[in-house]
C-alpha cells in the first residue's frame, strides 16, 4: 500500500510517500504508523481513504489510496 503524506507530517516522516504492507483497516494502520514513527504521536493528523476524510475505523481494500493530512482550517 502506498501512503501519501502532506504538510508538516512530511518533516516528521522524512518523506511524502510511504510504501506500507497491506493492513485490514485504518485503526491498525494508525497503530503501526505510531509504533514505527513515535514522533508522529506528537502531531494531530487526519486520514483520508480514496480521497474521502474518515472519522472512524475504515476497512482498507487492496489498492486503496491512503493519505495522512495535518489539521487545516478553511477560510
């Protein structure tokens, strides 16, 4: 799975794209990311799946597009 990384999260992860093993859902993904990148726990971030912001655990099908987004405000 490829994960797109945006904003200040690219500084934390030192990349704008991560190749990651397929996982079943976004809660598992978030947990694995926090274990692999402990500094990520200091930052708030949103997860989008297939260009849709999610607010709860979401099943990830193979080939899903996942993005990590820093908080943002509209104007």
